[in-house]
C-alpha cells in the first residue's frame, strides 16, 4: 500500500480527517504528490483538520460506477470544500432525503457513517 | 518554408460494436487514407499518435507491418486522449511544414464499444480516485460533469427547469446534426418528451447527455502541398495551441479551483485565434469535445463564443444546428456520431472545409475550429480551406 492509502485508511478507521502538510513550508498538498508543490521538500505531516466545510456541488447517482456496493440506489454524493485547508475538496455522501433542498456554499458538518459495513464521510445538511 | 495540407483521410465509421479490434479498424482507416492521398506506406516519413490509449490498443510496432509502414523516420506520441489526438494532427502539420518529412500520418482508433471498462476504467486507475473517491461513491466521468453542471446552475442562477432545458437543447442539436449524417450512430432526433423519459445517470445528466460508446478509427495524412497527390480540396492549419493546468489528471474534476470554468480551453483557444489572425465570430463551425452535454456549454463560454452564463440562450436559439448561426459538431459529435475522442471531430472539420459534408454542409465553410480535452488540458486547432 502507498503511504497515501495507509494514511487515508487511518482517517477512516480513527474517524478523523488528516491531510498532508509539508513539514518544511507548511503548504497543504491535496491530493498528495511525493514532492511539495510549494518548496520541493519531501517530508509531509498528515495534520488533523476540523470535520467541516462548505458544499461545493452535488449529484444524485443513479448508476453505480464504483465497482463497489454503495447500498440503495440512487444515492447522493457531494464535493465539500474543507474549512481547514483552503482549496481542498473531499467527496462525501449526503444522508438526508432531498438533495434539491441543499444550498451550495453553505456550511456542512462531516461525520463518518457506516455504509455497507465501511466508514464513509457523510453529511446531513 | 513548405506548406502542409491534409492530403488524405480514412475512417472506419463508428459503430456500437464492430466485433473487431482497434488495430484492425485502424489498419482499415490507414489504408483508406493512403489511398485517398494516392500514396503508399513507404511514403510516410513520420507517425504521430496520442500517448495513453494508442500505446496500449494500437502501438506503432504492431500497426507498422499491418499497414505497410516500412520507412518511417520518426514516431512521436503526444499528450493523452482528446487533446493529444488533436495535438498529434497539429504536430504532423508542424513536422511537414518545417520540412522535416514530406508526408506524416496520424491514426487513432478505439474499441470501447466492444471491450469492457472504457472511459470509466481509464479514470478508475488513477490513485486518488481509487483511494479517496470511489469508496465514497464518487466514480465515473458522468459524476464529474454532473457536479460541474450543478455548480454552473448555481453560479448562473438557473432553475431546475432552465438547467434541464439547456441540456436538452445541446443534446437535441447534436442528435439533429447526427440525423443528417448517414455515418452517425444515432439516426433519430430527440424530442423534449423523449429526453425526459431517458434514465438519469448522475443528475442532472441523463443517459443521452453522456457520450456514446463506440468502435471506430480515423487516419489522416498530412503532406507538403507541392508533393501532395491527393485530389480533394486542400485544407491547412491556420493556427493551433495547447494549454493545461499544472494539476495532475487525477485532481482536475474534484480539486480544480476554477470549475466549472475551463481556463486551459480559454487560454489555448485565445492563442490559436491569435495565431490564425481570427476571432470567434469569424469561425464557420465548431467541433467541440462533447463528452457530456454540459461540456459543450462550458467550452462555448471558455472559447468566447458567448459570455459565461449565455450558453443557455445560445443553445435555445437553435444556433448549434449545422444550419444555425454557430454550428457545433456538425457530424453529431460524441453524443450523436460516435465516441472517437475527438478524432471524428477533426475529420468532420476537414469534410466541411472540402465541402463534402453531404446532407449537413455548412454553407461555404472556410474556417472550422476543433477543440478537445475539456478539463486539465485543451488543444485548439483552426483549420482553413485552401482554394485551388
């Protein structure tokens, strides 16, 4: 497993959100690359950030392209702008009923919930 | 400096399933292109292809013996997929135009109609998509553009019905153009009622908002005009440019700060227009990479054909029809003709400029813009008819 995969698995298992930050210049690097975009150094510290952000956009998915069991169809998945890392986004599942009530750019709180037995980043509204 | 022109074009027209390999389709297309150019395989001095799919599906070492390419001095591979197919054509013009070779060949083929995985498999292999995105249910190109469409709606204040109407107008225009092209995979139009009956894939995108899947191939021969033996009206490249964001491919559709804008398309088209000494309003037809209906709107706005937010009105006016005010994808595009990842768009530009696009000809077409990549990267090519 790559370090990226190891670190992301730790997030899922521990219910936290840590993203890679350059140990030298403190620039966030998301998604990770082996060399810092800011200073060229190669040491990263996966640093904890709040489980909160704003809603960038969403789609309700009627055909599952993941090759994995996503539970009942259709489901809604969104991209969340993270509060702790300007410019970084993560996908998260919407657990509410009606995505058409969602307001883009509004604040959301993220939680890990079990979907088909696996922890997944989710939000309610 | 010698002048470079298109001397021959060959196609295996797209079909849903050919039962043949991409290599067989490509060999057929090369033979047709050489025949139209009145050249033999031994005349070809350079072969240029896109790098990611072609190196897997139809590498030069296997194509050469099948297509009789025995005297090639130079092989080049360009950037991946659509922007690279267009970049390969432009590089062929540059190589011939600089006097490096007399005749250059570009080929592209795909058998994603027959083989599983296709575009979804292409994206699924990227690291962040495997580790972060797919486990959260975020996978497949329709989601990338569904997200972009929803963001576009928000930025421009469209209602659900206005968004739906805009997307339908794009699909309707592609299908209308396809209906007038006997070689298009889709031969029927698409009423609003029929559109609304189609299944959702990733809202607001329905099945018909998403590219077709196809088997097909294209080959194009570029020759020095003084050595060309082709009998068709010559077509030259008036200007071209490539541009990109310094973002990994795996990042763009989730991490790009500019979504749903396409800055690489904005910059590359601006440079191509400047190189050709033309403006958007001078172009007689546009062939744009319509992987999804919303991608057409995003490109029309990035290219300066209309200002951001006005794509909806432009489409609703019927402008995108081959006989409209801004003809787009006159062959039917990826939504109506077939999924040849932009190679079909280049061929259509050539046919329009030769005035041989029977049934869908843009009246007296002199210049055609072809653009592909819509994402991290973008290639913009402006072709021009050369009167003899």
